[in-house]
C-alpha cells in the first residue's frame, strides 16, 4: 500500500471508532452491532468476564448495556493505528463519565485494543478488546479505590 492508501485507511478506521462511540452514547445497540464482522469477538480484559462471539451476541449484550447506562459520553486519546493491507490493529485510551442505572454517576476509563478488517471497502471490528482501569462513583472519586464493581 502507498502512504496515501494507509492514511485513507487510518481515517476510515478512526471513523469506525467514532461511529462506535456515537452509537454507544445514543444507546443504539443495532448501530453498534453493524460495526462488527459477523464472526467478530468482543473481549473484556477484566478477570471473570465471558467473551462475546459474533455480531448477534454483541447486539443482544449491548441492548442490555445501553439500557443500564442511561447517560455516557466517550472521550478518546492516545490513538495508535497500524494498517497492513486489509487488516489493521488500533488502540485508544478512553475516559467516560456516565450514569449507571439512572442514579449512579460514575467515572470510567480504560484502554481499547482492536483488530479490524476491510471487506468490500468497509472496515469492521474482528476482535474488540476493552480493559477498564477506572470505575469509580462520581461522589467519592477514585481515591482510595480506583476500580470498583458497578451494578
């Protein structure tokens, strides 16, 4: 690939991630699911979590998660995108103020690490990894405990 083709791919991959954040913030599980390949895998890096296999499982799970998070705004930084033809690896750090279950204001933050594939000119997630490093109630902040279980 040429430098221009790599840059075009990076812009398209960034657009996939922006669409993901917008769909999450709008509580649109269908729009989230459409960003994943049919055989994609979603993984949380937190111990004890079960991966999601396939677009439909992502859709069903996000429908529950979207109902649980009644407000959220994603912010991304520290972007890293590496393109290799029709495949890419991308990562970001996220910060997200949110409202959990309608009455618990929380701070969350972590890291995304994704694999994507371009098929028929469209980039989609093939492996979606998220690792939380902060989950704290807004009222008390993240001191002394920075990673608490949220309902």
